[in-house]
C-alpha cells in the first residue's frame, strides 16, 4: 500500500526587523553623525529592545502563518539577529538578509527578496516601517501593514533608501 503525504503550507506573514519589531532609536546616532559608522550601527543591534506592537503582531501571526523575516541588514549580522529574535521570544522563521555588497535602496532590494520567497507561496501580509518599501510591496501586489508604531527617523530613512544599508 502506498500512502502519499501532502504538506499544506501555511500562508506567509513577512516582517521587517529595524523599526518594525526592533527599536533602533538607541543606535541611530551612529548614522546621524559624519562619517557614518555602519559597523557600530549594526553591532549595536544586539542591544535593541523589541517594539511591543511589532513583536506581538509577529507572535499572533505565528499561530496561523509561517513567519518570515526580510531585512535590509547585511548577511554578516545573521548570528546576532537570530540570537536577538530567540532572546526576545519572537517566532522562529526564515531570515532573508541583504548581501554584503548590495547597496540598492531598500525599496528595490527588499521586494526582490520577497518576490523570490513568494514563488509558489501565499503571502498573507508584509509588515514594514518604511513607507517607500510599503509602496513598492503594494505595487508588487502584496497586502501591506505599515508599521507606524516607532517614530520615523530621517537618518534611518536615508540608510534604507539612500545609502542602501538597512
């Protein structure tokens, strides 16, 4: 007797990190000053506090969705990022990160990562704090939740869309 197993994939709930589930305000001074200190900015991410609204949305989404994280953080931050997610009780999930030399604006790089991830999958929602990234996700046909619970930072917007750093 042959028994076929079918795996039914849960829809994806995709979350950004910086400004969505992680509070970056304590490290913004590294990118507000000239010259910008990107190494210090990313090294300090391990001390981010979670943003209550984003963390709670990720946890509740995990009840019915597969949680995935799409971030503009560079690949070298993977270990610290995975440890941070675990330490703060955020759902386990795939983590898609920016390649080390990728300096494209977040509004270009992140939707590309999401399109690759979405092949053959249902993306129920994408949660991001960057308005330009949200617009790009909507233009690509994704349902977007704009994470507006952390005050906006000009320095972070510049990092995400001008410097291609996060």
